């Protein structure tokens, strides 16, 4: 993931957790501003039925 999508991150090779955008924010770095962000909101092609899958990052 690019660093502008993640908190904190240095570089373009950062890792993060998957999450369910319909669930309460369970991101490990929620206290630092991380939220569950839908892949579809960032322009990814998302398979049908997987629209609820996101990643913990910066909205």
C-alpha cells in the first residue's frame, strides 16, 4: 500500500490488516487515525460480494 493510505508508514511497501467496512472500527491503529477503508473507495476492482472488505488505513 502507498504510504499516504496508511498510518504510520514510510515508503510504498507497507502492510496493513483487512477489515469489514460494515463492522465497528477494529483497526489496531485506530487511536492514530486508522479506519476501515473500502477498497472500492480507492479505485480497486472488487469482486462481486466482496464490497464489504477493506483495509485499515487513512480515509
